[in-house]
């Protein structure tokens, strides 16, 4: 079963060349860049390599700081992480940031047998805050959830700024890599985490600047909610509480030790940072379930802050149900001795690995 949007950016995935045997997924985040290389080996996909590089130093900023790099620095960072991770693939999928995209589920009054295709682009203009000519737009209709059948149809629309697409192509060209079908980061995250046994799953992506909730049913996005709060805000709180620099606070947070003298402060900084996002996500989830008579089977944490050991326990308390850390590496084969390491870092690489899977699932 192929997970992900059925039609998004179909114009970008028209490709008559044979499917690649080795692909690297690239997640260019606000504070770091992550890469995961996978390859087809006989009847299984296997992990070849992976790596992460902090972007702060490329902007003369501290580690962990979100930065906005100019294109030459983006190229430099991409070259460095590919080299240091010993990536050999010549085919890559770059996950485009949600910040340069527009994704939503819109409702349209229409009869069950009505062709809504001519109306979608017109209706989409109400949701996209830039001229429609400045974006690449695609959409897919979602099936109705629950038992009630109404004359309201739901459509998932996704648009990427053409300028961002151009920048992505320039980056891939600069490293002499063929760009496979591209997508918005959230679709890579959903593909990386969703299991075939899932009906409806909630993915909470805790990034450096923003926390996002994605609710997906049968692999397709049904709800998205964003809160401007992320890992960098936890570090800033910790720095203020401990009267240390941002760099020192980031180091303390990344090397959390439950028995250290800083443990209480780290927990407090993380909890106070993510308490509001979790409250908002719980309300959004409960509204989705009540509206659609559809229970969410799993809640999964991904992103940099999901690596904090005690966050799943806190999230479980906030949602009053089990919340687990995501592990996209379960979708590929790897040596047994890597099990503990990959389980620990897995949430950070969810988008990159999910993106790398795309060419193997798109027909």
C-alpha cells in the first residue's frame, strides 16, 4: 500500500526512467539538515546511511538556533552533510518546508455525482494567500468519514510556491543529483510513520520553531493544526532559568540526565514549552473524532524534541491516552547492532526517511 497524497504534484513525478535502486531523502529543517539513504536489495529496502548537520554555524549562530540561509550556504551545508554521511545515491527527494507551502482540507457543497474538478481551483483561491499563478497546485478528494452521507465534499489541496520549487531544483542540481518526485514535508512524515494496519493516526511533529499535528486516515491527511512553539523556545526558557547562554542550555537539554542537578529545570522548560501545543492538539483531535465519528488509533511523536526521553510520558498525560515516539526505521532493513541507536534517533529522521521511500511507492 502506498501512503501519501494520490495526486499531489503529479506534474513533477512524470518520469519514464527506470525506478532508482538507491535514494536519499533530504529534510532541510530550520535548525538542521537530515539525510537518509535507502536502497533496494533483492526483495527488501535497506538502510545505507544517514546523517544530521546543525545549520547554526553556517549563519554564525549557535547550535540549535533556527536560521534562514542564503542559497550558497544552503548548498554548502547540503554538500557537507552528503559527504560526511558518505551518501552515494544520485537520486534524491527533498522534503519542502511547510512554511513555503499551503496545505488544507476544504469543504465544498456538491452532489455526490457532481464533477467538482472545475470548481476546485476557484475555491482553492480562498485558502491560498498568494496569487494562484505563483504556486503549483494539486488536490485529491477525500472519502466521507462516519456514517452520515451529506452533500458536502471534502478536498485536500496542496500548493507549493514556484519560487521554492525553483530553489529546490537549484540545490539538487548544485550537488549533481537527480530530483525524484518532490513533496511537502508533512507527506514524508506521514509516509514514514504510518503502518498498513493503521486506520486513523495522529502525527505530532515537534520542530525547532513550530509544532504541527497531522491527522491521517488511510495515509491521507485529514486535519492539520500548527502552533508557533518548538524546541528553540524550550532552550531559551532553560537558558533563562539557569542563567546560562543559549549554547550551554542547548547542550544541557540535548544531554539530559534524569539524575543531574539540571534535570528539574530541563523538565520544566520542556513541559512549559509544549503544554499549550499539546492542549491545542488535544482539542483539535477531539473535534475531529466527534465530527467524523472516527477514533484515532495511534498518536505518534516525531521531530527533534520528540527525542527528549520523558516527552512521550508527558504527552500521554496531556492526551489521556498512549502516545509513542515514531520510528520510521522499522520500514527498512538494517544490521541488528544498530537497533538501540536507531530507536533513539528515529523521531528526528522521520521526514527524511519517509521522503526517501516515495520513489519506491509512486508508480
